[in-house]
C-alpha cells in the first residue's frame, strides 16, 4: 500500500531541526576569541537551556547560575508537551536523525528491529550515575551531555576537518587553475574562499592531544545509527532520559482510531525513538520524540496527536 505524502508537521519539524543545527554552528563560531580577547554573543545558549547541566551544577555546588534558569522552561514545557526537545531542537539529535535516514533497510526489517527495547532503560541508569556523581563533586555530565559531546567533537574533529578540507579544495583550484571553456573557476573560487576565511574558517587552526580518540568515539556514536535508529538518543543520552522522566505523562498524547487501523504497523517503520506508536495502550511517551513520522506515514490516517484533558480520555 502506498504511503501518504509527508505531512506539514514533519516538514515543520525538519525546518526546526535544520534551523537549530545552523544556530548551534553559528554559536560555536562565536566562541572564537576576537582581537579584544572576548567571545561573541550567546556562546552559552545551548548549555543555558540544558536541564541536565542545571541539575548537575546544582547538585555539585548547591547553587545555580541565573542563566541556567532558562532550562526550567524546557523542563516545564516537556512536562506539558512531552519529549519534543529531542525531536525538534537538539542539534545532536538532528545529526542522528539524518544518519538514521541513510540506512538501507526495508520496512519489514525496520519493523522487526526498531521497536522498543528494554536496553533503552540504560540511559536512565546512566542519568542516575551522573546525578550521584555530581552530588559527590564529580563532573560526568561534561562527558555525556549531548551539547558538551557535540561541542567537543565539533571543536576537535568536525571544525578542523572542515577547515583543512576547505583549504585543500580551494588550494587545489588555485594551483591547477581549471577552466570551463574560457571561464576560469578560480575567478569565482577565490572570492568565495576569501569570504569563508573571514566568516567561517580560521587562519591558524589549533590542534589538540587526544583528537584521534575523540574522533573515534564521535564517529562510532554516529555510525551506530546505521545499526539502530538514533542509537545515542535511545540508549545513551542522559539529557533525553531526564526529559523522558519529565515528560512521562504529557498533555499531548497519541490516539489511535481503532476502526481505521488495520494493524499494518507502517507507523513503526520510521519511529525514531522506539515508542511503539501502533497502539495507544503500549505507546511510550518517555521514548517519543514527537517527530510526527508515525502520523505522517499512516496510510489510513488512524493516528493523531491530541490534548489529553486531565482526568479524561486522550
């Protein structure tokens, strides 16, 4: 049976994911020291909206920086609307989502492997260990928080690779001076390269010890998405676990039209979190990223997300 066209909710989510990924990279570039020895604006933005950073900092120091109070808004919205942050805002989640989409698997294979697994509880145990460690003054959140992980990997692996790769490509064009007919490619590439040097690239790329280890861990985490959809988000991410606890009983819940559903399980094919959306009773909101893939994919329009009135039916 042919699948439905991608819904407007999915397109909106994709736009949001792309926008926040671009914002993360922009904020990352602002962390570079300027001639006046100051960073750009809002370099701490993603850490300030991170509830895991706030709670671990509070447990370790018994005080909270005022900027981190923004994360309380995220926790409050998660309690009301579920784990939407992972599906719409998190740039690391967007990267995992992108790599997951590259998997070459049939719908039948995805249905067989991508449902909920008891191993998804691992992230909750890791969250507990991180919070206990914070209480004892040990900072494990800095190793496993998704923003810290992505920022560290971008600093040590992605950005140096982008910087060197771009310099090599434009350097090759400059040296070999290729042409298309009478048109010289360098006449365009040089102004573009000059623009990138002043806006994105760095003139003196620093290198750090331990880069190889960070690169191996980063690429291993990313490539695990080819094994299981959004592997990090399902099994490891402590921030996702915290948001899962906060959003375990949200107002926005999935509803299945029993008369329209024919148990085809197409909704499970692209479920990113293994939330088991095929039945209202088995749906796991703590694992749902509210990506809207299930509703968009259903050929019978049997699934909807709706507001659950407290004390009533969804």
